[in-house]
C-alpha cells in the first residue's frame, strides 16, 4: 500500500474540508497516487475517485423519547414542601405556647400536654390551640 497522505492533505485543502472527511475510491488508488497538482485532485473529485464524507449531525432519536418534565431535581422555584409548611406551623404554635407559659396563662403541666398535642398533629392552628386550652381549663376547674 502506498502512502497517500500528501494527496489526502492536498484534497482537503482543495475541497475545503478536514483530512478525516476525504475518502478515496479503492479501485482508483493508482490514479490518485499519480495526482500531484491541485488540478489533478479537482479532476479526480469530478470523476468520483475522491469523495467528501458528509458531516454527521446530532441524532434526535433519543431526545424525542425524553420529552416532558424531568422530575423534582430540575425544578426551580417550586412551591414550598409539606415539611416546610409543617415546620412553620409547629414553630408558630410552640412560640405561642412559650408566650402563654411566660405570661402565666398556663402552668408547666398544661404546657407539656398542649406541646405534645402540637407535636402529634392534633392542633392545626392557634385558634384550635386556644379552644383546646379553654376546654382543658374548664375541665380542670369543674
């Protein structure tokens, strides 16, 4: 096999593509070997002895199957999670309980009972907390 690197390089320059895209016809290798001028290369290209491999584009096949939402990891600025909502609610209720105990409206025993109700999810709001507190006070008073 003869070295056709000069012809390949010349063909790449003449045809305006990279060396990797030049394809020689294996049946016309003797003719290509004799080509030493740019005009020889042009003539062989017109004759079909030297071809240019087309550029391969990016396949869209896999991309078509990946349509739709990608999942929670790709979302930005989504609404707050259930856990965050729960934390905000529980913290507000616990702060209310601390304030009530500090002001002396409830004793430590009632504070602990209400605290555990908040923790268990039995209390959904401050209003409900106050209702339970009043009920506990009336039950203790009678």
